[in-house]
C-alpha cells in the first residue's frame, strides 16, 4: 500500500482533480469508445453514484480535437432558457468562436450585439435593435452549429441534470415538454453534418419521465450507459487512499485490512459516496476518541449515518422526496408501502405486491417497480425485491416505515 497516492475526501461536490477524484477507468473508457463511433449518450444512474465526477473528469481531460462544454440545467424550466444556456456556453469558447466567424458575420443585429456582450468581441460597432426583436435561441444554436468550421474539431456537450429540466418544463405544460424533447432530438440530428455530440445525465430516470409523455421515440437514439457501483477491489483501494489522505492530518489514523473487509461486507452497495462518508465519519470518530478503529466503531458510525438528525439526512430524505415527483397519488402510496414492507422484512413477495396494488388501486405495478429499480431503490433477485443499500434500508426503516 506504500506506493498508493493519498486522496482528499470530498463529500458534497463532485470529486474533481487528481487529489480528489478516484479514477473510474472502465466507465470512462466505455464512454469514450461510444463517443468515438459517433453515439450520443444517456448516462443513467441513481443519486450520488458518481455521474458528475466521471463527467467532470472527462471534460477536464479532452481528447485531441475535442472541445467539451459542460452545463448543469437543473433549474432550467423552458426550452428557450435551455438553448440560451447552450448558446452562451458555445459562445464562451475561444476555439468555437474561431470556427463561427462566418455565422457571426451573417447573424442578425440582435445576435451580433448579444454575442459581443458574451464574448467581449465587438463585431460591427454599435448596432440598433428594434424594440420587438428577440432571439430564438434554438434557431441560433442550430445555425451556429451548422456553420461551425472547426477543422476536424469535435464539440461534445455534456448536459447534467437534464431530466430535472424536462420535469420542470412538464410542470408548466406537457406540450412544451414534448416540443423540448423534439428540439433536442432534431438538434442531435445535426450530428451527421458536423462533429457535435451529447452526453445527457441526471439522477432522475429520463426514460421514466419520457414514458409518461408516451414519446420514447424522441430519445431512442440515445445510447444508454449505466454507472455501476465500485467493485470490491476498487472500493478497498478507495478506502486505502482516503485513509492516506486523512493520515496527512493525523498520521496515527488507520483502517486495517480486516476492518476494510468488514466495512465492505456491511455496506454491500459500494458507491463512492458511501465509502467517502464512512471513512469521513471514522476519521471524525478517531479524532474525537483517539481509539483504534475496530468493528465496534464501524457499527457505531453506521448507526449514526442513518439517524434522522445525521449530517447525511438530506441525502436520504431526497430518496423519499423524489418519489413525490415520480408518482401521482395512488402510485405514490403504493411505492411507499412497498418500500416500507421491504425495509421491515428485508424483501417483498409477489403475493404481497399484488395485495398492495389492489389496496392502492394501482393499475401498472410493473411501471412502478421499474422506476424503483431504475432509480436505484431496489433490485430484483430470484423473484424477490430488496433495497440496494443497507444505509437506505436502515434509514427508511427508522424514519419512514415505523
Ligand atoms: N470518482 C470518485 N472519486 C471520489 N469520490 C467520488 C467519486 N465519485 C463520486 N464520489 C463521491 O460521491 C459524491 C457524489 O458524487 P457525484 O456528485 O459525482 O455523484 P452524482 O451521481 O453526480 O450525484 P447526484 O445524483 O447527486 O448529482 C462525491 O461528493 C464524492 O464524495
Ligand atoms: Mg451529479
């Protein structure tokens, strides 16, 4: 373990930079491979599994000829705002600006004025804009991309929290949401003429939302990639490197191989976020008690993590809150009852599912279970369902089910 590099803990923001980011080579390679053959990608994975960290790593390390724009659209609630954000991102890049001189020269006065405000480059002195003129950002993005002369440059746009934007738009009206999806699809269609590609991601299942709109055809050109939890050897390495990071603060802090094994066994669903909070909590515990980390300390911090007033309660609360966005009344109460049963009994039988569906007047049980599975709450194994995460299960048991 001597030649391992220390890793600084990060539990809020995505892990970014060599001293914080734990490389996820397999998933990165897979993404790059798909991009290379021209695919547009949907990265689908539950909350806190490390999507943004992987994508930030990709965007911080562009391949040769690749221009990468990363945008978070969580608060976007209209198509216009979405394409305005994208337009700004595209204009905010010196390499892109070089390739769109022609487009900018031919653009309307208003666009010229707008771009010079964003880029700081004045195009033709002061221009008057009519009072009623306004910019159609979708159209302008399309024109900009069509006219991009990039000499073998490839623009990759990474859009984080895309399903949230779609959900916000749906709240206003469904028609606009369908139009938004259609525009995005048409925009991706430009890929065949220019080197433009997209990665969409977010923790809410895009497919589940689009299913509700009954327009899966508008996203079926996206190639879905899952981000899996860490393998056992990766999780071990992450714990070891984080421990080394904490040893820079207190050299006596140690987690033995036996304890690492115990942690992994207890954690089961090995997402980097859990590993981070466990090691973080163990270090806090060590600082306070100066007591060697043993199985008892691990038990103790596991109990702390799932308490209603723990530092991590927002994370668990969010799993409950999200169900409200995902489901309407009856489906919602069915989903809650299913999860309550699983939290209490460790699993749920098909017969019980059936009874609950009748009690809650649920028509499409399959859809609800698919959402719960896809969004990472539960998974099916030999015809029974169980929570993926012991933490979520325990938290649910203490704070929701009882
Ligand atoms: N590769 C990694 N190296 C180190 N820590 C990581 C890594 N990936 C994730 N983490 C840990 O998990 C946390 C969440 O990561 P990240 O924000 O990338 O996940 P996400 O899937 O985008 O989450 P959300 O669904 O909340 O947007 C980070 O703050 C960090 O603690
Ligand atoms: Mg994220």
